[in-house]
C-alpha cells in the first residue's frame, strides 16, 4: 500500500504511523532502511520523513563511519526526536537487578544495577525495581509521563498469558502475573519477556545479529535458553515458551531435570551442572564464575568441562538448525566468556550433527553486548511492542514528553 496525492486520509495516516513505528524500532537509521522495514517505496518514505521533519518529530543525525554498500558516502541518517518519548528496561537476574532508561533515538540516558540475594521473591524484586526506576528517571531529569512503557525480563518460561512458569532460577516468581503487578506498582504499561528472548532482541537490534533474517540467541548461564528472531520479530510460539532449548532431552535415562523430564541439556551443560560436576571432582565448592576464571587461566579440568558442555549444546543446536535453518547463532550469557574453549566444540558438534546444508548456512558467533544484552533487550521490547510514539501536530512533541504512554 503506497501513499499518493489522491490517497484517502486513513491510508496516508497509516503509512505515516508505519514510518514512525519503524523509526522507533530502528533508532538512528537511513530512509532506505525505513523503506525496507515498512515495505513502502523510498519516495513515499522520503515524502513522509520530510513532513515529519517539518513538524519536529524526526531529526537529522550525524553520519557515522559506515560506508554505503559498494563504497561511497554513508547514507544520511535520521531518528525520532529524543523528546518524543522514553522506554524503560528492567532485567531480573538470579543475583542482580538492572534498570535502564532510553529515548526513542535509542540513546541510553541512565542505568542502575543492584546485587540481589539468591532466590529473592517477586514482591522484593518488584519493590527494588520500582526504586531503581525512580532513580534512573531522576538521574536523567525525565518526566515519568513521557514513558511509553516498561520492558521486563525474567530468567524462566513466560507464558503468553503473562504468568511466570515454574523456574528453579527464581522460584519465588513462579505462578505470578509479574507484568501486571509491576504495572500496578509503576502506573505504566509493562511488557514481560523471557531473558533469552530479550537477549535475542537486543543482539538483533544493536549487536551481532543486526541485519540478519534468521537469528538464534543462546543464553548460556545458570540455565540454558534460546531466543529466536525471524524477520526482525521475536518468535515465541503458541504460548510464549518457544526456545526452551535447555530442556531438549539428550538421554531419556539420564538424571531427572527440574522440568520433570530426564536427561535434559541443562543437566549436562548448564553453569549449575558444570560447577556441580567440578565441585565433586575437585572436592571443593566451586561456582560457575570460579570455573570460568580457572578455565581462562588454563586449568585443564575446567577447560575440559566447558568443552564437553559445548559439545552437548552443539547437539541440541544442530536439531534447532535442522528445524528452522537460522542464518546466525549468537552465543551470550556468562558462559560465553569462555570463548573458543566452548565455541569450537559447539561448532564442531553442529557441523557433525546438523544436515550439511543447515550446517553450512549457519554462522556461530559470540554476542557483542555481554552481560547487558538482556537489559538492552528489555528496552527494545518496549520499542517493538508499544504503538507509534506520536503522530500529531508539531506542538505535541513536547506534550508527548509530559503525557505519553
């Protein structure tokens, strides 16, 4: 559907909103990228962008060092006016809580982290998160009324209904309507996502998965999860629990997993499983951080344990490659710091177990965003899920800052 001089107002407005939504998702970008995202012609996008610039919603941004395809000058870059709205991300980890505030040009305005005790419950987590939200807003001098929404990530299955599934990582959250409770506490719309899904969204938006059509993000940490992005959008499955690769059964006679099945990948290759194995072997209590530190220093036992984990993970990833044929697999989570000690056996297992065409198609790379991937993904969730920030006349830019959401 294209805009022309005789197009009805509803079509013109629809195209305008599509461009605003694309800019909200893409951040600092080019007109050509907006055209690709929306499916509109470049001439239509240029006409709409010019009108939005005249109204003050879209602003020019300085070109970076990127080179246009085929060489030459980089494209002229544009973004939404930073005053058009704000997005908040909250990342609940097993032992940490993080909150970030960003504007709609994707500039991070403030960020707060706090250590948390093991197995903190939902009530404690929500109250601490609300405190950090107030702190980031104060630090940025931002009006809460300008917040379009809050993205929130948890390390466990999240059903589309909003209920947090059973999880041994944060058991005090199981069965709660976490987004609803967080929204009531803040008075702001909240979207909830699984941490691996948010890591995938962040790497697809800002990291190692940019401009990739089919992406899988592996979060390898205390548990194992995967986030799947296809065509720039999260694939969450019928109920919202797609990507639970940690519960792929490798041995139906193996140990019973926390999910109730036997021989799941997590029982062999999660950070918890690796630390437990080495603690028994070395007769001393080790954490995953201890294992990773020793492996980096060359400890043969720790390096072998991580390499074995890589092979087990590769077996499950090979099945995933056969099923969805991704273009790139991005490896993140705390275990990713092991680098090629983990990645080389993982790549080798995929090469041996996936069908040749699927193995040839996929590139397996480390993530670029490190421990901040899930937090940034929570911000990206708002940018993707919230409707277009603003589409009214020019004076509404300032009004949106005061009353948006």
